[in-house]
C-alpha cells in the first residue's frame, strides 16, 4: 500500500474548511482504501489524522488511540469520523501538551474542553452521537479542528510553551 504524503504547516489546505462527504462515497473501494491508508499512516507515530493533513480537503478523520509510554493507562479506541461536528463543549477545560503530524517535532500546551458531545458518521454510514471525555475528547477536538482549518497553535494561550519534541521529552515527560 503506498505511503500517504503528509501536508505540513504552511500548506494552505490546512487552513481551509474541508468539504462534506456524500454518504454514497463512503461505500466505494477508493474511500475504504483511503481509510485503511490513513490508519496505516499513523501506526506507531500518532493517534489521529485528518484528511487535510494528507492533502485531501474532505471531512474525514481517523483516530487510533493506544497506550503509549507516557500514557500507559489509555483505553484503546479506534474511530472513523465522517462529517463530524462537535455539538457541545464542556465549560471545564484543561491544558495539555499536544503535537501534530503537520508540525514535525513540535509540542505546545493547548487548553481543551474536558468533554465534548460529537455527531459523526462511521465507516458503515451509521450516524453516531458520542460523548467523549479526557484524552479522547482532546483528540476529537484536535482532529475536528483540522477539518475546520484550525491548527493546535491557534488554540495555544501561551506561545512560550511551544518547544521541540526533544525538549518536551526532557523537560515535561522526565519531570
């Protein structure tokens, strides 16, 4: 399976609102292949990927959360999000460091709602309404932001928290 080419910060597609996907399209072999490729692209390097990050301005994102060395308690979760929308954000927020596959080697502290209610279609075309909390809520917000042309640096309140992944590993993970 060919490797998907990622788009990086500065590419105009990352700043555009992505287009809705017709539910007929999700049954096509090409769409199913794209979803498989997206999951393959984040294996071992990330927990989510939005279509604009691979140069496709469509409202599609995949999430594949799995335990990580610094998050061993995370419950494994896999989702395909088609035409997702956040219906409700909790008032309570929490700041946490985020990275992004479109910003190689960079991390920054981003305030996010601690829970969100999300509506989306899955890969079978079924409408799903889900309330996500904690880390999953943050991943939903990050990926849906991508579909709306918003990047994690746009959400940062203090740009002084922006650092390389190497510094993040030394200063934040090894505290």
